[in-house]
C-alpha cells in the first residue's frame, strides 16, 4: 500500500509569484485535506476535497485554491505569494469523507523571498 | 467550538523514565481526539486516536492516552522513554466536517 506522497519536497519562490503543490493520496482514499504549518506552530487547516469537490475551508484567503482529480490526487495553488506564506504545506488523505483518520504526507517546504 | 490546549510547550525526560504530555480539550459534544508525532523534517504520524469506544487508548511505540471527560483531558503517556521518542507531539481534535484542530505542540527531549 502506497502512502501519501507530495511534490516537490522543497521550493523557493519570490513574493508575488504563484506556486502549485501536488499530493498523491493513499491508495483507496478519496478525501484530501491541506494544512499550512508555519515554523514553530501546529498545522492550520486550509481546505478539504472530497470526490473532486471542495468540502470545507479554513480561514485562508481566496488566493489559496485547490483541485482534486478523478484519481483523487490533489493540487494546492497559491497566487500572489507573500512572505508569510513561507511554511510547510501538508497534505492528508482519508477514506470516504471526514469521519475517517487522516494520514499525512511528508510535506512541501515553501520559502518565499 | 472545539479546541485543544497542550499545557507544555517543552518536556524533557531521561531515557527510561516515564513520559507525560498533557492535553485539554473543550467541546460541547463527544470529541474525536488524536495524538500525532512529527519528527524533524518529517510529516505527521498518527500515534493513536480516541473515538468513544474505550477511554484508554493504546497506540504505536508503547504510547497510550486516557480520555477523561470529567477533566476534559486526553494526556499522552509512555512508561519508559526511548531516545527515538524525541520529537514534536500534537494533540488534535476533529470538528464536524472533518477539519482537524491542532494544539500548539509539545517538544519532547530525551536525555541519555
């Protein structure tokens, strides 16, 4: 059974640029959640996708957007990057919606200069 | 609203001694609670979860946690610390809709 994978592992961007982060969910999982973990803090929920539809969103501006594909992989897009967007971005997958346990990938570390 | 509070930002123990990481939760309904561990530069790994089936929950690597409704606590324990237990630990609650609410984290140091 393949676990949750994310790409790239590290990324450096400059302020104002756009970035796309990718996540492959664990085999059989159709729900993907994204979290932002700033340095020294706990992860903060960005949004969740279930069967290709957004299924809940945290307190993040619209420039944070996402997609889920028919194979349940997912993308997180961030436009107009700001310095405060520097963080570890974590993807988690689970079975059939929100009731199941979420399994996390290793994360993508984004640095915005 | 559900929230979780980890009472210690840093805990230091000696190898072979017990570990206690404290977590309190607030909720108006029976919660789903989890403990996750994060090793440096790694993702989050599920240690254990409470979903109202039993108040004492056993997890991986010898960890366990006890749900105490009267104290609104969900403390994580381990009888004997190992060097490999050094990591950041997060107490996590789950809101309706699946949103996970993370505590602030407790950094566990294990001295030889």
